[in-house]
C-alpha cells in the first residue's frame, strides 16, 4: 500500500502554527522568527516533507528552476559546464533541470518544449543553431537565455564563451607564418579537431587575396 505523502498541513499541525506560516518559511525563511524557523525545520525533517511545486507552476509563480540543454552527456567539457552551473544555482536556491538532445536540433526542440511546460525561470543553451520552432518558443517564453561555448554575435540574449572564428583565424595564420612545410600536418589536424566554422575560417586564410 502506498504511504501517504506528508502535506503542508501535517507540518503545520506538528509545529502548532498555520499552514500559511509554514508556506512563508518555505518561500523565504527570513520572514519567520528564528525560533519558529528551527521548529519548522525539525518538523520538515521528521516528516520527510517534500515541497510540491505544482501549485506555484500552475499559478504562474516562479519555479526556481533553470533549464539546461546539453548536446552530450559523455563529453567531459559539458560535465564541467554543468558543475559550474550547479555551483551557482545551488548557491542561489535554484534547481537545475537538465535535458540531453544528442546534437539533434529536432530533439532539442522537443526537450525545450517539455522544459518550458514546467515554467522554468531561465534557459542555458550550448549551441547557436536552432530550429525555427525552437526560436519561436524561446521568444514566446520571454525568459533570460544564455548561450555558451561561442560568443559570436548576434546572440538570442546573452552569450558567454569564445569566438571560434577568430580563434581559428589566428591559429591558422600563425601556423602558415611559422612554416609552410607544416601544411600537410596541420591540415590533417584541423580536419580532425576543428568544428565546421573553424574549418571554414582556415580555408579562407589559405585563399590568396
């Protein structure tokens, strides 16, 4: 038989306060006296209470959640990115809602639609190319959006990263200047390592004029 999940009223009854007082504590502990904060915290722990965010979401209140869309879960780079994100969200009392789409724009679209249905407060993306429907959903959502890894303009809202185009241009120019004899070597390296936009830049650097 499924055990009944403790509700807000159970916590209030155990402490001897109103349900509104417990709700106020959960939203902002500083609004409750220090003595009462301790009692409510003990009651929450004793009952194993888990907050239900559904009412907040249904009432269009803040979800205290940040959506993060990653193209890969096996790439160590994105593991470090996620660690960095959660070090900040944890500090500010936000949850991280993570989804993986395997570098497939159509899958990113589906994952985003699901995330937005939970009324997330912000969105973090790791690529700059999206389907028209994805862009439309982001526009309609009207939430802050941060794009990582590539800082090229224009961006949807905020971009944090580096300029792949400029990095490839400088790297290619440096190799050419160092030694023309190295051309066969760096050509193979570039094809294996660089992203498509970097390869495009390299080809331009090799084109006279």
